[in-house]
């Protein structure tokens, strides 16, 4: 998960260019929801501006960094704060309160594009669902994303320019996410984000294994004068912002330069795991 902030002014400009009537209709529907004190507006008009987020996120899931395919059915416009219902989140390993459930959800933010990201089906539907763990009191009646920050959400939002950079809280040791935050609150946010979104799931582990194995080879070849230029292209490509699992690739590159023995061991394990799943 890499920080790819989408500032409000630019976001609205891109939406207006892509779908000129969308912002007006969204405001009208928002007024309906606010008047009712619940989510009552019909029509999933957020799907009309999906391509704005897909392009900004470079066709990657905002949460897990999987590459999204060309078929739009593979991804959803994810409401960061659930629009219609909030379920209480609990965990056998993470203790402490994370906010109560609420049958209404964040109805006034259902049509606010600052509350959107594009996420893959597993992240959006299987894992996050209607969860939105918070540290403070829940404010489902809030009408502005900036006001909602007072809830102190635990989930990281890589598109929010005011949120902490995810890579400052979550890193990777080989293919496994790990907590790198310096503060207790940061570590708790990282821990909850990893668990809620299922960032340790098997499909992601396999993709990261293949990436780490390729990175090891390219980083070694980059030290050879004969293969340096080609290897450099590979390394730059895999660590670029728009590449799948770029945060994992960047962490492995850093490990390669600081602890070669550990990088070698992790690359070997990754290669063996990837090979066992390709037969």
C-alpha cells in the first residue's frame, strides 16, 4: 500500500471532465440522504466515475496493490466509510474497542468522492465489507470528510492527502507485511489495517513471492557490468509507483542493500514457494 493522495480540487476537476453532470447529481442525492437521516437515494452513480480512480491508482487495488485486470467486474468503487451500515469489527488477536455498529452507516458521505477508492473484490467484499474500525466516537451523521477525521480511523487511506503515508506504518520482510510504525497508535493502525483487509492472504503471498524472486535476480544482475542496464530497467519497473506490490519490492530492495544474507534466504524461500505453486 503506497501513498497516492488525490487532492479534492483535482479530483473534482477530473470528475467534471469525465462526467459533467455527476457532481450536481451527487449533491442532490446527498441532500436527500441528509434530509432523511439515512441512506435513501437510489442508483449507484459512483460506478460512473470509476475510471477516474482506476486511472489515478494506475489500475492497482488501493489496498493490496494487486494489478486489476481490464474487466471492470474485477474491481469496485469502495466506500472507505460504509454508506449504508457499519458492522462492529472484532478480532481474536487485536484487543480494545474499535467502535460500535450502526445500522445507518455514513449516509451523508455516500456520494462524496473523497470517500471513494477502487478496490479489488477480495479487499472490498470478502474482507473489508462494512467494517470501519475507529479509535474515538463514531460520527455517522458527519457531513464532511475533514470533520470525520475526529473519529481517528484505524484503516489507512492511501488516497487521502491528510492521512499518514501507509509505507511509514506497514513494511515488508520478504513477502510478509510487518509493522514499522514508530508510535503505539501507528502500530495499532497498521495491525488493524493488515487484518481487516486480509493483506496476508494466500493469493497475495504468491504474487509477492514471484516478485521477490525476480527482484533478487535483477538486483544481483545489476552488479554485473554486462547485465547492469537490463537489470536496472527491471528494478525500476518493479519498484515504480504503478507496479503491483511496489511497496514490497521497495522494501526488498532496501533489505538487499542492508542485509544481503537475509535477502538471499528470503528470496530462496520465495522462489521455492512460487515454484511449488506453478507445477
